[in-house]
C-alpha cells in the first residue's frame, strides 16, 4: 500500500512539474500550439490529480484543514462500524458460508496431522496438573461427602449380602475363628445388657403384661389392683431384679464349658448350608438394608476426602502418581483413537454437529464481536485499518486522476486545434 501511495505522490508531483515546465515554455514561446497544448494537458492532469487527492484524503482527514464534508470516516464512525459488522456477519462469515466450509473441512485429520510430528505427553501432563489444581480449588467437600454417601448406600442396597456372608462364615470356620465370633457377639450382648435403656425396656414389658392381665376379666382387675395396694406387685423392683439376672446370665455365657457355646459352634457349622436358602438370604439382606440405612458415613468420608485434597494441594508423591495416571490413560486413549477410523469418523461428526449448533445458536455474536473490536479503535486506528484494506485501490484512483486528467487535457487541446 505504501508503494502505491508513493507512486501516486510521484504521479502528482510529475503533473505539477510538467505544469511548471509547460508554463515556462508558454511564456518563452507565446502563441506556439505545442506549448499551449502541453500546458492544457499539464493543467488538466494536475487538476485531476489534486481533485482526486482531495477526495481520497477527505475520506480520512481534513485536507489542508478544509472543514466541510471532510473526514467522512471519523464523522460517520458509528454507521461505518455498524455496516462493517453487518457485512462480516451477513456476507463474509454468514451461516451459509461457514456451513459450506465446515462440510468441506476434515477437522480430525488436520488435528492428527498437526500432532503427528510432536509428542503430546508434555501437554497432557501439563493439562493433568491444571485439571488437578482446578478441581482442588473448586471442589466442595460437603457436597462430595453427601453424594458419595448416597452412591455408596445405593450400591450396597442393590448388592446381595448373602453370598458374602456365606464366604465370611466359611472363612471364619476354616481359620478357626468360631470362638472369636462367639465372644464378639456375647461381648456386644453384655454391653447392651448393662445399658440403662435395657432395664427401662424390661420395665415397660412388665407394665404391658400387668395391663393385659388386668383387662382379662373383672376378677383379674380386682386382684391386680389389690396386689398393687398392698405393694404385692412392685414393677420397679421386678425390673431391677430381671435386669441383674439378665446381666448375670449373659456373663455366664462367656464360660468355656457353657452349653450355649458348644451349641453356637455346632450351629455355625450348619449355618453355611442355611445361608443358601431363600429365607436366610431375605433375612440377611433385610438386616443389611436396615444397617445401611442407619449407619452414617459422613465422618469417615469427610476425613478421607480432606486427606486426598491436602495431598493434591501441594507437590507430593501422591499428586505425581495421580497426574501420571491421568496422563497415561489419556495418552493411551489418544493412541487408540489414532488407530481407529470409526472413532475418528464419530468424532468428526460430533465436532461438526457441535460447531453447527453453535453457529445456529450464537451466530449473532459474530457481528457483536466485530463491532466491539472496531469500537476499540481510535479514529486514526480506524483510518489506518480501512487504508490497509482498501488504500491500494484509493491510491490508484489518485494515479488514474492524473492520467485521465492529462488525457482529457490532450483531448481539449486537439479539439481546440480542430476547431
């Protein structure tokens, strides 16, 4: 563009020089047809060149400070930007033109060709580190604990516990763990027996028995009332006595030679066969579902997730292992993708559908982006932008003005000579 502008200025300077020479020759040789014709050509050429220089310059600036109908582009800045943005959106980057290019494009092939000569492992490793940083910063432990607990419980409820219970019992018998199982059960019973709520449960049971007995007939009600009056029935003392008897009985179950202990070991051996029946399977799964509903995994899951986040927040062997594991899987999947034409075709279709949907839904943003980009330009930057795009044609207008003006002057001189 600068080269053409230089030639336009040279043409205008040449016209001015020719005018000076013609003017001098006319003064030296008055009445000479050739000098008069040369002066006419020079005048017309200079006038055409100056006029076109003024017209082209007036588009961008005020030539020689002339204020009327000059600097047209800065003065009509908003209309010009709106028109350019509309042209970009409707003509240069219209939906139809983009879709035509999209159909012709082979996106996946170009991506594969571009990555063929480079190793993507460093990029994958860097992306894995950024992914870990992003997850650590945006991760909500409370939400993760809540959904993790739901998922674990959902999986456990849909998993039958009977086969696992059978395996545990068989393994325990093979390892000689029957004694430990029995002592663990009796130990839990001993703890439950000594709790205050166990004594309260006994008292409530006795109270229910008393009420049922009193409701049988009028004689039972009268006897029961009489016994309470003379303190013949003291449910508090009875509950205390039964509670202590229960504790004593449970403690006796821990003796090595207790009959219940031998019975338990015999029943445990037969249990493996009973667990295969539908009744036992239903009972075990019911117990499992009840246990899963009652237990809370919030505390252990919170501790686990916090430990993982703390390990990922800073460089550590665990973080390095996670990043390498992610990078290895991504790289393996990428190599598999490169060897599979079917996967490439599916990816090509998916990418094109995604781009086409984006074009259909967001194509109006093309004009907005173009408008915002042009709005950021100053008046001088906008002039320079248009000059870079169309300045060559504008400078050729100036050159043509000099040439056409000279030809017009030559025509006038010939016309005068003929007349």
